[in-house]
């Protein structure tokens, strides 16, 4: 994945965070573990980190 696609991926994942929060709230109510939001934000963070590395390697797209 290049810089631009990584940034787009991270942006989409961040935009989906409110949905993950609701899913976590439902999971808590039904007695399951609430880890959707954490997983989504960690994945977005990884995408940004990989994008910066790709930019340094000259892989823009």
C-alpha cells in the first residue's frame, strides 16, 4: 500500500469509529468483550505509520 492509499484507509477507519463505539456498547450489554473501537483505532494508527514509511520510500500511491 502506498502513502495515499494508507492515509485514505486510516481516514475511513477513523470515520467508522462511532459505529465501533456503538458495537462495543452493545457487546458490554450482552456480556461480551468490548474491543472493536480499540482494534479499529490501532489498525488506523498502523496504516498511518505504514504510509509515512511508504512516503519515505518514494511510494506515493
